[in-house]
C-alpha cells in the first residue's frame, strides 16, 4: 500500500464525522477506547503461549461456563478503557452477571455491549479468537441508568463490530452505512483501512455448523445439511464444511467468501447457545449491512425484543440465498 493511500482508523472516523455533521466527538472517543482495549488484549493474546495466562480460572460466569484467564483479562481491559473514555454510561458483558454503570457517567448517552473474548475454547490451541461489541443509545438520560435501558432490539444499534485476533489482527465495523475492515499494522500499531465496503456474496458454498449435534437439530436443518453434501454440478455441490468454533472467525470467513453459519435450536435447548445481546445482534447488523441475512428461524435477529441480558437465540446467518433456503426447509420440514 503506498503511503498516500494509507488511511488509519482514526482518520477514517474523523472523515466519517465530517460527512455526518450530526455526529459528535463521542463516537470517536468510544472507538478510541475500543481500539486501545483491542491493542492491549492483542498484546496479551500474542504472548499467550509465553506467559502464564493460559488455562482456566477457578471462577464460573453467569452462564455456568468456566472462565478462561484471557476472558477475564479481556473483560477487565475493555471495561476499564470504556469506563475511562467518559462517554459510556453502561457496559453489559457476557462475562458480567449484571450491567455495570460507570461511576460518574450516569448522565451519559451510550451503552456498550460486548463479548470480550469470543471463541475462548480456541485460546489454548492458538486458533482465532476475537472481541465483539455494539453501541446503543439510552432511551432517556434524565433518569438513572438501568438494565431496562439495555434491553433494546438489535435494530437500535448505532454501531457494531468485532476485533479478530487471527493471523493478523483486524477490526470490522459498521455504523449503518456499509461495513469496513481495518488491519493492525504491527510496526505502526495502527489499524489501517484494508477492506473497504465489504459485501457478502449472495450465495456461497461453505456451511459452518457443529455437526456433532446433528441428531438434536430440527428436521429442517438436518435436511439442509444433507442437501449441502449431495453431489450436483449445477449447484456446485457438495459444499465445503468449515467450522472453527469461534463465531467471529466463522462469520468473518463466510462474509468474505460467501457461506452460511448455523447455530440451531435443539429440543433440549430451544434457544440455541449464542447470546442475543453480545454475539447475535452484532453479527446480524454487520452481515445485513454487508448485504446478507441473519435469522433465528422464526424472526429477523435484530427484531427480537430482549427480555433479559443473557438471553440466547438460534442463529442462521450469512449469504442471503443460503439463509433463505434453510428458512424454507425449517418451514416445510420442521423447526423446534
Ligand atoms: P464464547 O467463547 O464467547 O463462550 O463463545 C463461543 C461460542 C461461539 O464463538 C462459537 O460459535 C460457539 O460457541 C461454538 O459452540 P460449540 O462448541 O457448541 O460448537
Ligand atoms: Mn462468544
Ligand atoms: Mn466470550
């Protein structure tokens, strides 16, 4: 990349702000905090094999899952930087039982939701992990902040994105005006625009699902998966199965290449596994902005009205044509 085409994240945000005159500096401050948090977590991730931060902590989070040390480190890091930026009133996190109201910021406008470390089962095996975030506006800043403030549907997101700590470190984000990607230049420690206006192909040939759970999936999903594996030249089948086990990394690949990611309901877990507020809404906003689709099998993800912070929903997300096909089969063959 020649220097005269180099656009840093900071420059990009400033440019966007001058296009949208109504935008205040608050957004830049929140993004600067997120960027700093990601650089700190990235540093810890990169030396994860060298220092004693691998392995499990004794504590268990509200979802009943064992927290990894890096989960806790990432949660703590992002909470600290967001608290200090002076614009965020409330932080909700997959790793926190309750909402955190930032002391001294009770009258501020913004709520940040986050999954500080997504794909944590991949930490110890050096596969891609990431941080997911969304920004919402409080409905009423004149009253004290509350959990109810946070229970907003995904369509209310002002911005959403993820940092991917992969082969390189990336930020992908949207403010509702398309999706752009930035890659961290290690030597400059700057996120530089590398993927402008990302569009997901309308169709693809990658399906991503934990097939180990196949016998528990709804009949419509079982039919779709066996259809993906059939041989048929005219539709480019069989498709390829790709599953990392990090939502971020799986959706990232599918967004760039075309494909579908499924985390279905099962009979015992009718809401699936993934969390609406920390994972699904963010990815849904990004994928829709890139031209794809995100659905629970019953409704558009971003229209689900949350009733609790740690709520889960089934997820079918990716290339429009593929998601529509699964929805058709859920309808005709059966859903839970
Ligand atoms: P987290 O690490 O934040 O708990 O999220 C893990 C999630 C998601 O990233 C991934 O897509 C999914 O769990 C994988 O679940 P399975 O191991 O059940 O396939
Ligand atoms: Mn996660
Ligand atoms: Mn997590």
